[in-house]
C-alpha cells in the first residue's frame, strides 16, 4: 500500500492525472489480494495431480488435413484444366483467301417515292319541301222544329 501512495505522489509531481480513490478501496483491494494468495497456497498444499496422466495437446490449426488436401486438389485441377484448354484451342490464321461481301443490312431499305393523290368530293344538297294545304270545313246546321211541324213557305 505504501508503494501505491508513493507512486501517486510521483505522478502528482510529474503533473499527470492521478485517480483519487478512497482509502477504503485500497484496504479492500489488499484484503482481496491476501485472500487470493491464501486460496492458492491451500490449493498447492492439498490438491495433487497424478504424474502418469497423459497430456494431450489439441492441434487447432484452423484446417484439418482433409480440408487442406481438398483445397490443394481443387487448385491443381483448376490450373490443369486451364492449361489443357489453352493447349487444345486453335489459333485462327490471319491470311484468308476468301473474300466475302455482305449485302444484308440491319436496317430495311426505304423507298422515298411519294405519290400525290388528290381526292375531290362533290356533294349536292337536296331539299324536300312538302306543302300541305288546309281546307276549311263548314259546319252546316239544318233548323228543326221542336214541335215536329214543318212549315213550308211557299
């Protein structure tokens, strides 16, 4: 504990930040350290390990031997296949004796011929007139005698 306090004084003289911790913290920490030392001493005293126990070390290199061999096989197969493909491939000759002419086009030929068509329409309008004449009707009445006597004059 004295060494911790001395170290704090040196830090203050150097102008560095010092964590101000209460004295209880340091006393509790010292008790915890003593308890840990006691437990370790008891473990060393009473716990024994057998001398003939086999000790095995696990090799965890990340890849097993099978996976590594599979990876190597795939890489070798890729390069062999690529090499064989290049070997089998034929290189076309540059000197060609055949002359080809192509008359086809991707665009259709458009004829720019236009014809003028003049359309004349003669329309005649006919009007139908209907004349209706009204003939007046006359209502004629014959006088009748209510008594039933007819008089003839004349």
